[in-house]
C-alpha cells in the first residue's frame, strides 16, 4: 500500500468524520424518504378498521428480537475468541451493525418497499435490515483483526448496497426462495469477505501469530456467541417466512438441523484430532452450520429427516473444513480467513442453496396442498414447474457468487485507499491499536504496544 | 458518620434481618391485598366468554421478558465493569431488583390498580414493577461500590414508594405521556441517585482509586450488559404502550434512535480522545442514550428521522458528558457518580422529556387520525390542546426533578443511619467486603483485605 | 473398575463412534416415524380453513425460545463455575442437550403423539424435548467433572427413555398435573443423577480438590447462567400449560416465587456465614429454587401470597442444604454432588410436588369456575374429587422417586462399562482431559496435565 508515513493521529480523524458524514447523510435520506407504514402509522392503522391483534408486530416482533440478539450478541461474542481482540470483536460488531441497519433500511427500502416516493417501514424492514447486517458481519469475520474501523465502515457502505441488489435480483427478479438466506446472507457474506481478504492478503501476518489464538476465558466468551446463535437460529430462518405453518415448519426444521450439526461436529472434532480431544474452534463454529444449511429449504417440506440429514452433512463438512481446508486456503489461495467463515458460512451456504434446488425440484401439489401458494407462488400459479423453480434457485446461487466475488474485489480495492488507517502486520489481532485498554489486565501486554506506522497490507 | 466502632459481624446481621422482615411484611400485604386480575384468575377469565388469543399475556409477555432481561442481565452486567466488583454488581442488582419487584407490585398496585379493596395483578403489573426496579438500579449505578447491601435495601424501600407517587402524579393526575419513562424512570432514577451520592460524598475516595477502573475481561462482561440493554430497548419503550400501531411504532422509533446514538458515540469517543482511540466507557454507556432519549416520544409520531436525530444528539451529549462533565461533577459538585448515570440517564432523560414536550406540542388530528385517542386521549377528547399537553409534559419534568431531588436527599440521610454497615474509603469497589471471593483469582488480592471499620462517609 | 490398561487414544474413538451411530439411528427412526403435525405441514394446515393467527406457534414459540435459552445458556453457564471446567460445562451441555432433543422427540413421540403409525411434531414437541433435556442436564450437574462425554451420552440415552416413561405414567396414566415439572423434571433429574453419582462414588476424589472451586471470572460466567435461568423460569413453567389464563397465571406465580427465593437466599447466605459475607454458590443456585418449587402448582390457583411463601421456603431450604446437607451427603451417603443438584432440584422438587398435593387438594369449583376443566379436567368431569387428585399427585411423587432411583442405579452400572473412558481421580474437574485448551491461559496449568490412565471410579 502506497502513501508516505503520516501521523496516526491524523489518520484517526477519518473514522469520526466518516461516521458523522454518513450519519448526516442517512438522516437526510430518512427525512426525505422514510415513512411509517400502515401498521406503524397512527392515522393509517386506525383508518382501516383493524383489530390490534392483526398487527404484523405480534407475528414477527418476537422473532425479530431473537434475530437482533443473534446479530449483536451472537456475532459479536462469537468473534471474541481472540485473546486480545475482544473489545474490537464486540465493539466493531456493534458499530458496523448499527450503521448497516440504517443504511440497509434505505437500500432495501428503495429496492423493495418504495411506493409513492417513500420507503415504508415496520417490523419487516427491521428484520431485513438485521439480515443485511448479518451478512456484513460474516464478511467482517473473514478479515477480523486485520482492518481498522474506518475500513470496516467503507466495507459496510459498499456491501450493504450489493447485498440489496443481489437480494433484489434473486427474490424479485428471479423468483428465488431463500427465506433464511443460505444464498443472500451466508454465501454472499462469506465470499464477499473471502475475496476481500484475498485482496488484502498479508504475506507477513505471522508477525501477529502469537495473538491469533484464544485464551481460556476468551473461548468462553465466544461460547456465549455460539450458544445464542444456535438457540435463536430457528427464529432467524423463520422470521421472514409466511405466517402460520410457514414460520412453524421453518423453526422446527432448523431446530432439528442444528441438533444434528452439533452431534456431527462433536464426533468429527474428536475423530480428526490426534488424541481424541475436542477443539473449541470446531464446537464454536461448525455446530452452527446446521442453521446455515437449511436457510433456503427450511420453509419447504424438507421433512424432519431431511433436516437431520442436512444438519449432519453441514456439521461434518464444516469441521473437516476447519481441519483441512483452512490451512490450504491460506497457503495455496492466499486467503487469510480469521474466523473460518468459509467453513461456517461459505460451504454450508452453498450446500444450503443446493439443498434448496433439490427440495424445490421435488415440490408437488400433493405435498404442499393449498400451502403451495405460500412457499412457491409461481409454481402454484402455474407459471413455473418445480424443475424450473429448481433451475432458478441454482441460477440464484451463481448470481450470488458473482455479486459476492466482484463485490469483495471492489471492496478490497476500496479498503486499500491510502487515506485509510489499518494495523501493521505485527499489530493485528490487537485491541490496543484502536481501543484504550486497561493496563492491569491479566494476560500479556507488559510493555504497551507501540503505535507504529502500518507496514504491508500490499 | 457518628457511632462508636462495633464488630462488623454484629452489623452484618442487619442485612438478613431486614431481608426477612421485609419479605415477611410484603408476604402479609400480598396475602391481604393482592389478587389475580380477570386475565390470570381461572374463574374470572372463564366467566367472561373470552377467546384465549385475546388474553393480554400474548400481547405483552414477550416484551415483558425482554424488559426482564434488561433489568437483570443488562443492568447487572453493565455495572460489572469494575475489576473487583463483579459479584456485587451482578449480585446486588439481582437482590435489589427482586425486592423492588415485590415492593413496587404493592406500591404501584395501591396507586394504580386498587379496586374493591384489592390489588389486581397480571402481566402489566409485572412490566410496571420491572420498570420501577430499573429506576432503583439506575440510582444504584450512581453509588456503586460505596454502599453496603443493607443500605441499598433501604434505598430501594424509599425509592420504590417515591417512584410510585411520582409516576402517579405524572400519569394519573397530570395526564402526562411517558411510556418508556424518560421522566419517570431515567430522570427520576438518575437524580435520585445523584443527590443521594452527593449526601454520601466521600472526600477521601481516592484511597480506592486503584480499584475504580476495569480489567480486560471485566469490560467484556460489561459489554454483555450493554448489548442486551441495547437490543431489547425497543421492547422496553413499547412494553406498556397501546396495542397495535402503538407498540409497533414505539419499537421502530427506539430501534432507529439507538443506531444513531451508537454511531455518534463511536464518532465522539474517537474525536475527544487524544490519540483517536475509542474508550470502552463511552461505548458501554453512551451508545444506550438513544433508548433513553425517546422514552417519552417514541410512542408518538416522532418520525424515523426524528428518532435518528434524537439518538444522535443523545449519544453526543452523553459521550461529551463522560469526557468533560463527570470530572466537574465530582470536583465542583461533590457528586461521585460511579457509573456516570448522569450521562446515560440524567441528561438524556431530560432531553427525552423535552423532546416529548416538543412532539406533544406538534400533535395534530391529521398526523394521528383516529389514533390520537390512544396517544393523547385528552387532546382527542377535546379536554386539552396540543400546547396544553406540551405544558403538562414540561411540568411533569419539573415534578420529577423535585421528587427525585428531595427523595435522593432523604435517601442519603436514611443511608447514614449509624446502624448501617458500609465499606470504608479504602474498601470501596471491592467484592471481598461483602462476598466470599475465591482466593485463586487472577488479578490482585495477594493479601486478603482486612475487614476494617468504616471510616468516613461523612 | 476392571479392565487392563489401554491406550487412551483407543478408548477415545468410542465417543465419535457412538455419536455417529446414535445420529444414524435417530435419523433412520425420524425417516420412518416423524412427520409434521397439522400445524407445521403445508397441506394439512391449509386443508383446514385456519386463520394463521390460530397457529399454536404464536402462542407457544416465544415461551419455547425462553426455555431453549434456559437449557443451553442457563444450565451450560451455571455449571461453568468450576475454574478449569468451563469448556466441558458449556460444551457437554451443548452436546448432551442436542442429543437429548432428538432422542426425546422420538421417545416422547412414541408415548404421547403416536397416531396412525407416525409421530407428529410441532412446537409442543420442541418444548417437551427441551424439558427432557433439562432433566438430563440436572443429572449431569450431580456428576459434573467426574465423567467422560461417552459416559454422558450413554446416561442421556437411558435417562431420556426413563424420563419419557415416568412422564407417561404420571401425566397419562395417573392424571397427575405437573406443568413445570417439579416431579417429572426436577425430582426425577436430581435423584437420577444423585443415585448415579452414588454408584460412581470416588473415595479418593480429594486428589482433584484444588480444582473443585471457582475463580473470580468463572463465578461471573456462572452468574450468566443463573440470571438467564431466573429470568426465563416463568416461561419454563408456563410453556406447556393451557392457553389464556393458564399461561398467564403460571408465569405470574413463578415470577413472584422467584423474587421470594432470591430474598431468602440472600438472607440465609449471610446468616449462616461466619462473618456475614455472602456465598456465590448460594446465590447462583438457591435463588433459583423458587422456580422449581412452583413447577407443579404455578398453573393452579396458588395465589400470589402462596407463590411468595413457597419461594421463600424453597430458597431457605436450598441455602441450608448447601451449607449443612451437602457435606453430609458426601461423608455419610457417599454421594458427591458437584453442583448441589440435591439442594436446587431435589429438595425443592419434592417440596414442589407436596405443594402440588396441597393446592390440588384445596381445589374447588368456586375458586376455578369454568377454568377447572383446564387445570383439573378429571375433577371438572366428576371423575375425581379434589382429595383424590391430591392423592394421585402424591403417588406421582413416589413413582417419580422410584423411577429416578432405579434408573440412576442402572445408569451407574452402565457408566461403569469397562470400555468407557473417564478421568482419573486426579484429573477430575479438568478441561484438558477432553479439550484442547489454549496454553496461554491465565490461571494454573504451567505444566500440562499428563494423560494418565483412569485409576479408581470403583
């Protein structure tokens, strides 16, 4: 990365200035475009003669809150496994997601809920914005510890737009079904982050190797993230599906899939270890793959057995990925994937998309009855055969991979702008670079880290 | 504080005796006065021919549970940032809130739900009691680390009564709207605690200065509190509002406001720092100010832009308060505010009340339609103009400040009763004074703390 | 325990093989037997002309999610109090519960929801499976730190079956009411675990005594578990009760009971201490006894006062149990109860069953009105008197104790199978035996633990 050495303090002004500028811009856009929808507006709601019980709030808000916990507690603490990067993991998750919520309310609003010159918001826009924030955080996982907050903010700025466009192409143009986002969230977020990490490849990252592991208590903090993600994943997948049997079935399928991915992760983690001991990295991550893999198909008639089988497969692939593929990804493909998002979101996301192809292709009027209208409206209306729906699903996966890859590449170039501050190779995975860290902490840091100038990130 | 030296052991008997006495007293009062309401009583519910789906439980219980998480996990862990006071922060929160729930069920019941000689309870009384417990915990934040549990219990005893009376004056007598409690909870709780802390001023508190900071992992525990408070604040503000569009709009406004306060906190924290680094104290606290500031107005037609602007302002004021005002508060006003409740609840609470004045004053029949009846019944019924409502809102703020200040002063005198045990100036912020602490912990405490007699707290 | 010394590595293969075998077996059973019920199946739901709002999902899913948090976060972190056993506490909870959910879906399905050759699943089977997992985790608490994961898996295999049979005998054959499971979950889980722990008695467990305590931060992790259990217990007891007033009243009673057990625990903990200081073990556990003690009676017309009195009694008995009875249990009865499940689940469970006897015996048509049909259908239909119902409740307790004791004994024999791996007496309460533990952690473990052969567990 070019650029003559400058005072870190000078560069550091960029973060607050970007924050203030973006906040000002979104506020103006909100003022011009964003309005309460007919379920949140006092006059509109009471104009129709609605029963309060019919307000969408009561059908989706509990699920929304579960998703909200996943985004902020789940992702934040899951990434807090690093011994010296807990403040950044939890704090930047908080920061990035807060920005993404506002920004994606606008982007998704323009694309999905723009009527009469206004974006109309309610609980569904809250859920959709949280989903988009989830994708941003998945990408964050790939570059965790190697980027500064101003870089992350720009990444989110770009990614939210591309997420919205990709989602629009899939759901609105192609008629793809992807309630829990195997494609739109997990595959997109993972490959966006992985390509971005490739562009930011650091050949001398081993200078920070000693900080790349966990300590005992940081692994327990990470388990807070894991467990909350695991618990609430049924709500994640079911939050945006059709009411009634749709939400109910989606939650049930996800619940089964997760139990199976947990068992297969424990089994495989012990199997691939030299002495039969379990690896916390596997448990913290691969056990969640069961939620990812049924993101597309859990609203469909997957059957409880199908959910178990899918979860089992995802846990297995994910654990094997951590053990065997992550090292290759770095050595051969020059992708440094801090959290292993390729194993947790990338491969299980693709598997989930393919499972969606399969289950959509098997859809029949017998299996879905009058519920076919809800799950596959285009098949129910006779516009498509099940096979055609399956082909569209498959095409959606390719579109997603393309958007994610090109977007991640663009993102990488954006993050290499010379004005942006980032940690040097020997300062990666270290909170002190961006946070005032209490000196009396237990672990390392006898000598305070010198604030050197960034070196590589070429 | 007067009183001849006594054996700590003797004084320590007071806590269990007070507990047992208060529990006995509330139990007797429950036996005499508290009854199931028509939604929780088997006979009453089935006497009317209700659909089970119409039971208030299904409209408010999920929000109640979110509030419950905020009170016990949110406040408890938020205060666990101190390096040696985690047991007390989480434990005394648990203890105080459990007592406050019982006691405020009675006090609020007598004031709001007393019919035919009985208090009738259901999910709404659970929410209201949790709100009152929230105010008590805000006050606790101001004196954290400097008081004993028996003192805290007496504080709660007094504060719950005054909270109930203030709330009654505002909501029932003045017709003030304050769903999320910018006034009744945040302003009241903060100034009650601050005045109380002023009365208990310790000139030699620097003896415990070395324990007043955080350690690495205690800051992460505090972030658990922050994040759960942040996530569930939309439920806090919307829990008691009118059903339908009311709850929906309140949650949405709070959600937007919090995203803005988070961005402004990150921006300001970096701006006011000498080297551009972020301060955990700001992130843990000021990012939440967006929830406080829309406590009054989030049920109104604040507009999404209004929510963003309010949140941005609150995060800014709160961060600046931590940086510049807290030191002055101690040096000039002799108020030692451990958690900075003035910045998180005091100033944002007042701002929230003023915002409520503004938004109420702007209320029109056009903007609210038939929903005006729900938000401003007195305006809808023609008993008041919008301007008059605004004036009542403003008067409500003054009443609250008066109740809080006088109450905090009384509370301070009560806590100085000579029979009460409290930590000496050199024992503040230290769990060992009131807890059996495992000796093998990581940080300090090579030599166990001697249980000296209390010294100042004049 | 017999058996010639073998390579630990060889024995360690058993865990993954058992996992894979059990997962395969449950998957096949799911394929053959498990089907969506009429509320989760697309065709069945839409065949009837249901309003989506009538789907059971909306009445029970929020409560289910709260229960889910309790099982995975609550139990997992509550047991993480041990200084070197956090990975195992949280991890094995995760593992055991995931298996128990699948397995008990089958067992409970065969016993309760088997129609036309199929088990029909939906949100109620999810709740019931979580309840069964709760019982397994209670038993796990008694033997925490002294068993290997393969042993635990076999324990769950057996316990889930016996849990299902006991529950079937009580609820279906005897017509016993036990919504929150004072008997079926707490009493059963506790005595199953205690008898099992008796069979696995280790006379030389003092070799691991130095690891049996907590450290400062492990106690805070445990408080995460405590607080989430405490908060969501009202949802636990009310999750399976009748809709409407049933769920509402159950949640309310549990909420009151828990506040009282918290106050009595704080009072008693200070009282029984030599110097008036509080003991974290009491606060973490006994404060929860109020949830256990109203498990049976909280759906009944217990009255708010009754809830307070029951909670107070339970907190008192539980705290005294930790102080005085746990040592006797080990020295006299040779039961090593790691988490004190006898105090938290055993005695309060029995008290809860007896309270259920009392409250059922006092049931009148006046008190319950037309709601009697929901709470005591057999009394409402005239098949039983209240006294007869009370006698059946009492008999249910004896049946539960019998099933638990015999089951625990069988379980102990099963876990002593020579092929099973377990930690030696000097390796108990130590994560390194089963987990790859980061070397740089803060506390002990300068020298890595040698993987010795198991010694006693005779």
